[in-house]
C-alpha cells in the first residue's frame, strides 16, 4: 500500500533537518511552461483547462518546475533548498492520473559535486524512511557524455538522435542513431540536399528560402522558412561529414561501460587515454562526487553507473540517478533526479542558477502504517 501520512511527515522532517524549507506551489499552473520545455507530446499527458482570456492552464504535473518558478518570483539571489510532498496530476499508463509525490530541490549552490551527493544521499534516506530498505541505485552523467561528444566534434543533429536513442533504452545499439535517417521523404529532397553540399552557408540558406518561397511555403508545423532552411543545411552538412567509424566504435565502447562508479571511472579514463581525449576535468569531478557520496554513507559499491543511462527529460545537464525497488516487477523507478543547471534560466531567471533535485513517487513506495 502507499506510504503512510506519518512516514511522509517523517520524510519532510528529515529534509527540514537538513535545511530544506517546505514548499507548496499552486496546483493550477501555466501550461505553456510545460509545453515549451517538454514539447507538444506532453499535452496528452497533462490535465488542461483555459481561463476566460483563453490562456491554457494545467493541474500541477510535477513539482520541480513550479518550485523553480516560485523561487524565481521570490527575487532571491541566495542559495535556497526546498522540500515538498503532495498530489500531482499526469496521465500514466496503467497507473492513476493523480498520485502523491515528495522531493527536494537545491538552487544556487556552487559546490556542485557535494550538492549532487547530498541530493542522492537524502533521496536514498527518504526512500528508506518510506519503507524501501535496500533501493537499487542507477546513475548516469549527461555532462560527461556531452563533454565526450564535444571532444569528438559530433554534430548537433547526430547528438540529438544519439541521446534520444539512449533515452529509449537502446544501449550500445544507440550508436546506429548517429547516422542520418533515410526515410522516404528524404529521397524526395535528395536533389536539394545534393545542391546544398559544399555551398557557402549564407548562399545555401538564401537558396533554400528561395525554393520554399517559389513553392509557396512560409511555415511548416510552426517553423518558418528560415528554420526549415537551417534544418536542410544541417542535414546537408551531415551528409557531407558523417560520423566516422572510429568515433562510432569509441562511443559504442563508452556506452557499454556499466559498473560501480570507481570501476566505471577507471574504464572511462582508459578509453579517453587510448583515444587521446582530455576528459580529466570531468572525470575528476566524477570521482570527487563519488567521494562525497561515500562520505555521506551511500554504499558506492552498490551503485550501478551506466554510461548509456539517461532519464526522459531534456533539461538534465549533469549527473542523473534513479532508485528502484527490487521487489517491483515493472522496472519503474520509485525515485529519480539529477542536475539541471539550465532550467531556471529557461524559466526566466536573470542569471544562471545551478540546480539539482530529486522526486519520489509515493504510490510506488510501499510503507507499513506507522
């Protein structure tokens, strides 16, 4: 059965003792924020309504964005930490659309690796308080993967496809997504793509916009002619400079790395050295976070780091993790979180705000009545 009210109160007390102030953002939230950050596909998963002026609103689908919006509205420029527990509303296959969520968010701290470790350690402690005695911990690192793709000069289009494939759970097979897709629609545009290869970017952009203008096309799916031109140019560049076999092979080796953080770090360093890539700064931060986790009592040897692990939210920028209940047969996480340093800026903060947090799905955590 779901975690009892008494145990939920114990979690809030635990987090309050660590300096996390209780937050309770409004249940009715502006829908455009969630649509802008998560895309139109979320529209069918949230409960929406309109006000008299035609503005879209939704029932709170999660806590992180509402807590961040309230923090920005407060005008505070000091580091802040928040805890919460309450109902959220989202369509879920085979599960109720209204469910209870608890969690914690930390904004503004500059000691990144220590804060990462604190968030994970408190999430584990909260899960244990709610009745999960031995959570299985899965961890990844979006920043580390991003740094590797930077060093390998992988194009933005190929990166997006790779990450999407990783999120879909394709593991090492995700490397196949580095190649541009060749659907039927591309054959129809093959002549245009061929004409763009090798052209000066400014002239190529003007050429595509002229072709679209002649065809009477101004927008497609909300994209302007200029946006469409940019997509054609990116596709042409990928055709001209595909990801080479050596890069694919290295990324396949990286995505295959699974193990505890110390073993994973050693494997990543060995591959970086072999490929003459400098990932020392990122791997030093990785190791520092592992040290802080151990200092906070987390069994580092029990953590499963996977270089091919990603969470299905595009605002994560660094370390990510999930907690799983080994007794559940559906593989759904009972808690998850990570670092999202760009989110508050995208929500309107006037300066960059480092941020990291975690949420616990209380309906997936079984707790005995206290």
